[in-house]
C-alpha cells in the first residue's frame, strides 16, 4: 500500500481524534495525530525496537507503543515511560484550508535540566530498575551526582535478550547494550561495573564494596534484582547452566556450539524462551517440568496448551508432571526412571530476590505469602530505613489497584519503578507508584503480552481462538478480572486494558 506523502498534505477531515495516520515525509516514516484538538507529527517508528506507532494507543497526551508499551509525549516526543529511552523526532505541521501538511523536522529542544539538588545518589544494581532510575535523573541534569555500582562485569544491557535473540544467535552482544544513562544530556552518571556492594552502613550513610571502598550516599537505591534458583542436586553437576546475565548466555552459547541435545528444567517463561532459542540454534530440546501443562498456573491451561503445541511443532519434546532426580553431565534421570540424554542442561525453575544486603542492614522484609517476599517498601518505594529505597524485582510494594503488596519480576515494571522513583526524588510526581504491571514473552514468532497481576487465577474468560494464537484471556482472582494475556491481533486489548487500569 502506498504511504501518504504528508509533505504534500492530506485532507484534515480524514484525520480523526486519537487515530494516528501513517505517512512519510521525504524518506522518513511519520505519524500524524490529532489529540485534544491539536495536530502533531512524529517519527513513525518506536525508538525501542521499531514498532509502527500508527497502531499504538493515543491517550492522555501520549502515544503508547503496541509492542512493549513505551509511552511518548505528544508534546515533544520525549520517551516518558520505558522500555524506550530515546525521544521521537518531531515534525512541524500546518493545518490550512482543510489540508494538513507536514512542513519540516523540528530542532530537538529538551526540557531545562532540574536545578534541584538531591545530594549524592548511589544505586546498587545496573539492571532494568537501576539503569532507568539513573537515566531519568541524568536526563534531568543530575547525572553527575549519580553512581551505579554493579557486580555484573558488563555495562547495563537488555536482559530480555539474554534468553531470546542473543541466545538464539539473532543479536550481537553490542545490540543488547542499553543507552548511556541520560542520553548524553548533561553529565553522565558514574557506572562502576564488576563491583559488588558487600554491606550498607545505615547509620553512616555509606555502602562498602568488595574492594573496601566506602561510598557515601544521601540517597541509596537498592536495585539488586533476582538470581536463578539452582536445585541442590545440580549445584556441582557438569554442563549445567542458568540464564540471568549476558555472561551466562555466553557460557551457554559456547557449550551449545558443540552440543546436539539440550534439556531444559522448568517450563517457566525463561525455560521456554531458552527452549525456543536453543531449538532455533539447531539443538534437539527436551523440557522437563513438574507442571502438567506449561504456564497453566499463570495464564490457564488453554494458553499453556497453545504454547506447548507451538514448541512441539518445532520439535521440542515435553516430559511433564515429572521431576529431575539426577543429571550426571550427560544423562538426566527423571523421577519415574525415564532417562534423557543431554549435552547440556539449562535450569529455568524460577528466581529468588537478592535481598542479602537489605537483610544484613536490618531493612524490613516482606512476607513471602502476603507480599511476595523481597524488601518491603511503601507507596513511595521507601524502605524502612531513612534515605534507602528499593525498586524492581526485589521490591514488594503496595499495589493501589489490588489493595495489597505485590512483588513483580518484569522488565518494564522494574524500569518504570526506577523512572518513577527518579521523578519522585525530583518532586515531579506526587502520590504513590501505581503503574499496571506489564510483561511480554517471545517464543519463535509468537509474542504474548500480559497486563495486570494475578497470583493464582481462579477463573478466566477467553475471547478469540487460543489454538490459532489469536486470543485475549482475562484472568480472574476472587471473582474479579485483574489481568489479561493476549496474543496476535488481540494485543491491542492488553494496551487498552493497561491504560484503563492505570487510570483506575
Ligand atoms: C533471561 C531473562 C529474560 C527475561 N525476559 C523478560 C521479558 O521478556 N519480559 C519481561 O517483562 N521480563 C523479562 N525478564 C525479567 C526481567 O529481566 C527482570 O524482571 C528485570 O531485569 C528486573 O530488573 P531489576 O533491575 O530489578 O534486576 P536486574 O535486572 O536483575 O538487575 C540487578 C542488578 O543488580 C546487580 N547486583 C545485585 N546485587 C549486587 C550487589 N550486592 N552489588 C552490586 N551489584 C549487585 C546485578 O549485577 C544486576 O546488575 C527476563 C529475565 C531474564 C533473566
Ligand atoms: S518497540 Fe516500542 S516499546 Fe518495544
């Protein structure tokens, strides 16, 4: 289909409120939007991974990306909510005599940096939450006061690629890098990699690193994430791999080069993504899991059966309702005596929040059953110690919609908490953190989106055809729809639900 040349103009009557129109200006993709009576034009592709923004949702002064729900301001194109960081280019528009015409690209002018001083900010952890928090502070001109201390040897990267494109061999190492915090606006934060924080001196307002450095802080942000659980029986076994870091993926990729058969323990999202990526890399993969249907506890048996069938169509075999008794580096013995040959075994049985530092510092921890475990924070993401905050996978926070504390292990959620905390420290937001949790998973060509939070769904309502991969499954807890999982053409339902629940 020929795109509209917006440089030549289009009838104003064809541009409806909040329905973006895709076109071009010169060689560039552009979207034209009429919102709250004003017409504006921006680059047409999301700066995260290039989604076409004409299929996004225009709401509350923003356009929300259809793929991973980044939000861009319709005022200036700023990426106001992760996972995108870079702004959209803005174009000038003229509406005259019933015709709307794009006339050029605007010079990028960015908001004046904050003059507020919040003192020295130390962030422990350079993952999703820590990086996004540092970025938002640096975008506001305070990067020079921010230090990230990360025990990962690599500079901040996109962890979601570790089990997907990078493991499958579809992305290079460099492709996984996250942008420099602050995008080059003002001083950059000091990012120290390969440095572990070993303790917090709560009274003295300093952290101690493994190289005996005492780093003082006015504000301390704990963003230590989670680590994979390794069953005791596998702790000293050979050819066993976990997947959390880029280095983990490097080790697995190196082993996979000479391997023919892989065993994946656990049908979690990470386990299934690993199974898909290793299959795509040419290995025969067997999944062993205690569940009778993969993902049924999260999204119901129908979605689980769809995902299982998708894997089976690619050659993956499943050993369900089964536990692993032993793996000797080459042969796995299951609890019913079945043996499976495997050149390597990948563990995907879940993660534990990294709370050692917080625990040793005496910070209040959350109850595992009532708040998902982790570090207890209030609506402003404050821990029980003055000046110390916790965000991302470790934080158990009061979800305003559910009315009780939850801990969430999603990429965008961790980033948004980091961004929210930065804005809160800058005095740019009031109230408490309340974004609706969102995650996606990619396996082969299928992408599933999940919005909301249900610990244990007790009922569900299905729209569409699950078997055909075109569905929305609304998940209920205590009789109320609290989450939705979507796939295919119905992904826009997840986007709309997120916006509706954010506003509730
Ligand atoms: C392989 C993989 C794929 C995933 N894919 C998806 C996906 O597709 N969609 C989705 O929504 N979610 C996904 N997730 C989940 C998502 O990545 C996490 O929820 C998110 O990274 C949490 O962010 P965080 O900042 O809390 O923790 P992390 O990103 O884990 O970052 C924690 C950081 O803290 C550092 N650290 C910890 N302790 C210390 C210490 N004592 N001293 C110094 N540094 C320390 C670590 O090195 C790390 O840099 C995936 C997770 C994995 C492992
Ligand atoms: S492509 Fe837009 S958020 Fe990922």
